[in-house]
C-alpha cells in the first residue's frame, strides 16, 4: 500500500502537470490572438497596396504605349518589346507575391478566428486541408512534395478553427518528420473520403518510422521527442482532445515505411454539442 506521503506526492505532481497544461494553453490562446491581430493588420494595407499596384501597372502600360506611338528611342532599351517584356514580368511577379501574402493572411485569420460561443458550423474539410498546406508551405516547400487525393465528401459539423488547428499541426509534423531524412525529397500524402456517417482524412509521410516503444505515448500531454525547446509536447495531445472529446471522432497513427495519421470525424454531431 502507498503511504500518505506517496499519495500526497503523486497528487502534487498531478496538480503541477495540470497547472503547466493550463499555462501552456493560455500561451497558445495568446499566440492565436496575436496571430489574428497581425494577420488583420497585414490584410488592411495589402488591400490598398494591391489596388495601387494595379494602378501603377496601368499607368506604366499607357506610358509604354506613348513611347511606342512617338518612336522615342532614348529609354535605355533597344526595342519597345524589351520594356513590355520586363513590365509583364514585374506585373506577374508582383501580383503573384501579393496574392500569396493575402492568401496566407486570410488563411491565418480563418485558422485562429474562434467563435466565442464555440458554435458548430458546416465545414469543408478539403478546403481546411488546402488552408493548412498554405500556412505550412515554408515547412515542406524544400523537403517534400505534396500529393493530394481529396474525395467528394460532404461538409462536416464542427468547430472549424479547432479542426483547422488539428490539420495544421499534423501537416507541420509530417514536414518536420520528412526533414529528418533530408537526403532526398520526401512525400506527404493527404487523402479524404466518406465512410458511412463519417469523413476520413489520412495524412502520411515517408519520414523516419516512429519507434514502437513510444508509439503509445505520442498523444500524451508534454511528451515530445524533439530536441531542446523545439516542441512543447502539446500539439498531438490537443489534437486528440479536439477530435475525440470535442467532436466525437477518432485519431489513430500507424507507422512503418510511412507514418499515417487517420482522422475520422462524424458528418453530424450528436444533439448536444461537446463541452
């Protein structure tokens, strides 16, 4: 039998873990609020920046037309077509860059925005995957190619910001796993399908196999294999809580030549929303 002191020590450790978890969640919430604020501040100037760039391109095209009509040759260009080619390149590159920044800002807002009443909405899981890939682009861009096989699936009833968080976490983990075997370009495969009253999402990577002895622990709070301060050990724990406790779904992992996270979510939630 355990002594009173041992029971007290265990209780103290349990309370300390709960306190640490609450602190970490408050930090995550603060980061989410900060990210939303930054994305909002970026989005506003981008709107008029995009408009101004379009106006500048229009003026430049009119200027080039004027040069062409008046046969002006003191422009530093041998042919008027050189100006037109450069202008088209600048226009395409600038518009592409602006669209990418706008896309990231909007996806970040969608990912962190949360209804204070935590209400369920109809959510397109395929679109959520595309947003997660946009936000995680810098993680996988030079280490993995992404193969998508997104099925014709119904929308699901969920708290969209939380499901976005799960998708982003697992995609980021997949990219980091592939990076560990960085001798060649890896692969991240993502598929969706419908099965009965559920929608299934599978996210696989061909990074190193997860050791069997730790496979049962990867969903534990604060458990991480990442060195130093690179991981808090909360990402997969929170993902499991969101999927299982809040959305009555399942999340499983299999590992071997590929590591696959399989997320199963009901199309409709029970009559009473999860707390």
